[in-house]
C-alpha cells in the first residue's frame, strides 16, 4: 500500500513539474520590449501591419493573438524558442521565434486556424513606444 502511494505521489510530482515547464516563459521574451511593432510577411497583406503590443509573449501564438491558449515550450535558448500552443476549438499552432536584435524578431509559424491550415514567416520590428494616437489595437 505504501509503495502504491509512493508511486502515485511520484507521478503527481512529475506531472506538476512538466506542467510548470510547459507554463514557463521562454528566455527569448526577456530580450523584447512591449511597444509599437511592425509585422511584414503576413499572408494577403500588401503593407506591413503596425500594432501596439502590450505583451510580447503573444508573438508565440501570432496567428491566434488575443485568444487565451495553452502553451508548451519545446525549446528555450537565449536567442530562440519553439512553442506549441492550443486554443481549443479556435485551433493550434507551432511557432519558432528567433531574435535577430532586441528590436527585430523572426516568427515562423504554422498550424490550424478556423479549421484551415496556415504556415508563414513574419518579420517583426519594434518601432518605438505606443502613443495615445496609435490606431492599432493592443494585444
């Protein structure tokens, strides 16, 4: 009986440790700052998108930014990270983020959104701080 309890406790601790590892914030985000960002390379966009970004960790789920999704950090290096995420019925994705400079980021993302596949590479560039006149929504 004690052995069975010990095995159950070990399994619970292992599950908790894995959950915490999956919930961690990749080190790559420590190099980036919130503010006004410009995104080029978006499918169907003729001009770059400019948005005021309050939380740079939203870059990990770029296709599903603004949604509440669960994330799992697959790899975490100082200059890059790979994140898998799931947004329930809204879809899921796999993103590779590479910091070029603290003001420049490459996001390679793929997955399913609105029951359709997506795959694209976005170049993100921080332009500066957000202002009260910035028309873009905050994410």
